[in-house]
C-alpha cells in the first residue's frame, strides 16, 4: 500500500491567497473604514469651525492628531477585536491546519492592515492640507506617510500584544477602550504641560506623544532635532517590545 505525500504549496502562492482573502474581508468591513478614515476627516472638518483649530495648535499638529487617532482606533481597537473574534469563533484554528505556514497567516493580516492605513493616511493628509491651508512639499508628504507606516506598526504591535495576553474578546474590547482613553489623554493633555513638567516629559515618550512629534515636524519641514530622535527611538522601542510580547504569548485558540 503506498502513501500519498501532499506537498506544501509555495510560500508565494499561499501568501497571495491569504492577502487576497484578507483584503476582501477588509473591504467588506464598513467598521474598519469608519475607524481609519471617517473619524480623522471629521476631526479635520471640526477644527476648521470657530476657534477649535487655534486651541489645538498649528495645522501640522491638527493633521498629526487626526492621523494618530485614525491609526490608534483602526489598529489598536479594530485590528485587535477582529483578531480576537476570529480566534474565538475558530477561524484562526482552521487557518492554522491549512497548508499555509502559520507565519504567513499573521503576516498577511498585518500587511493588509498597514496598507489600508497608508491609503487612509494619504487621504487624511490631502484633505487636511486642503482644509487648513498647508502646502507640504513632496518630501514632507512622503515623510509623513513613512511616519504613518511606523505608527501603524506601533499600534498594531500593541494590539497584537493585547490579543496575546488577554484570551477573552469581551475583555479585549474593554481594555482596548481604556487604553485608547489613557493613551490619547496622556499624549494630548500631558504634552500640553497642564499637568506639570514631569507629566509633559512622560507624555513625550508615550506612543501618541512620540508619534505626534514626528508627524508635526514632518509636515512643517522642521529640521531634524533631538526630540525627533527621541520620538523615533520611543516608537521603534514600542514596536520591538510589544511585537515580542504579541508573538511570544500569542495563542491560536482561547483554551
């Protein structure tokens, strides 16, 4: 009696199939579109009314704020909930026993998420520049988009770590919302100096504070300063630490 050997499909074919499937799922998700695009544009429009914009700061800061909120809601909230839900209903477990290598499953999801955030960031920067009278050069535009990719990677790694450390979808939803409030308040209120110099320094190293520093300097065309170096180090540090946690303790099923 002979045994039939089933060869594993080529990596390229498996990855293309997963990318196609994940893209279709993302395009059919209206929630993902709202999280990554509508919210930032609403902020941009709202800040053109009355004195709201002047209170928040320069146009570059406002656009950076819109980009940051779009990334954090889409990546930290949207991605983590989708991943946790797929794990809970058994989608990830079924994908894991497919011929595709396990690393391609997560790589596909992350690549599609980053690509969607990049497209949303292009739209947000374009709309924000038009509404607030900012005229970034092609270099500033490209730098802002590079920062957007870094921000997406940072918040995706935080979301991945959250799913890895918390098994319940309900708990992930609650903790994600709390983290959202903490990160936004720390980044915005803390960086304003209202809470004192110590909290201002802490806020500058927070994910939101560091990312907004990079966005603001990228869009204004300011020369590279020490604060940009510190912000870049902070963002890369968050990516490395939370990606390690998200990979090391990730479970494909809730049990």
